[in-house]
């Protein structure tokens, strides 16, 4: 099976987000950027499947600016075989457009398994995987917390749903999106980071694809969330009930 893993360059999850003074977006200059955490889980899962000889090749794909090459390299250092960067002016391509671009690559590369994160932590959209599966007309298994490949090339995917866990069986080719508990991604070792420098990353200019990536959404303004008021300590249960009834008016 050939696997295609999609990785997005986002602001590192440890960074405290700062809104730009003109409220046009969030500050990304001089800010630590990393691979979207759910995409690290996607790469890890593909690498584990390769280690079990269930996957023969792992392609790491990103859509974004030149700097997204670093993100692809991180995926190659974890165990990806080769990379593809679809070069755009910035890293903020909308999910439907990303899905169209990934579909273009799928038509060319014919992967059996396409693994994405369930959501990117910058836009929190949770859309790309679902849109991609629809565009390709193939099965999708989202929010995967366990994957089991069967002899007949189907995959049993345990999904985290509101009521608990659900296991579904999908045939290949299929789209899978990863949830947090699927695995714990490895740290790339120094020798593997060095080896990754030799691995090939194919650069494709977005214009070559003939896909319209015009934004359909307009950001009017970005604001900090309102500051939380500090809590108070109450003397006893009676005063707690009194405050809930008369101040918070929730009882
Ligand atoms: P989203 O729908 O934006 O929440 O993103 C869901 C997943 O789609 C991410 O975890 C990535 O696996 C993939 N994805 C989104 N944007 C990109 C991008 N620019 N390049 C590569 N993969 C992406």
C-alpha cells in the first residue's frame, strides 16, 4: 500500500498566540512554527504501518509557502520516503482548496491510503479530510483512534464519536483522519534528521495545477478572547447556592 500523509505548517502549540495590532490576523513573524500535531500523529501511523510491512512507501505532502519544506523534512525525518510541496504564497489556503490540491496529487500518485489530521490547530476547521474523500468519491474514516489492517486489504478503524467508540471497516483507497489517541509520535533521531536531508522533495508551483485557490472567506477582524474574571471562594454551601441563584441566576 502506498500512503500519502498531509502535513500543515502551523504556529507551534506551545506558543501564546498574539493578535496583530491592526486586528487583521495573528502574529506569525518570529514565531515558532511546527507541524500540526494531528499531522505528526498521521505521519507516525504511516511509519508504524511501514514498519509492519503494511505500507510500502510514504509520501509527505504540504501545501504552503517555501518554509513548509521544513515541515515536510520533519515528516521525512520521522520515516517518510519523499516529499511534495505545492508552493503557494502563504500557508493559509482554505480547506476546500487544499482538498482540491490533494485530489490533484492523488490522481497523479494513486495512493491507497491518505492520512490527514482531524483538524489543523490554526484554523480548527476539521474539513479537509471530509472534503477530500467527497471529491475523490472514496470512503472516509474520521477521528481514528485505532487502525487495524486486514488480510483482504480492508482497514478496521476505531473512531472517537460522541457516545464512545465506533469501529467501521473501510476498503482502500480511503481517507483517514487522525485523533489524538491514535498514537504518540516519535522524536526523530539525529541520524534520521541527517538522512532526511538527502530525501527528495518535489516542488510544484500552484499555478501549474490550474486550480483556483481564491479565498471565499473574508476575515473581518480578529480579537483576543475576553479575559476571564478571577473566581472567588465561598464560605459554605448555603452561600454558594445563594450566589448561583441570585447572582449567576443559573438555579
Ligand atoms: P483543517 O480541515 O484545516 O482543520 O485541516 C485538517 C487536516 O488537513 C490537517 O490536519 C492536515 O492533515 C490537512 N491540511 C490542511 N491544510 C493543509 C495544508 N496547507 N497542507 C497540507 N495538509 C493540510
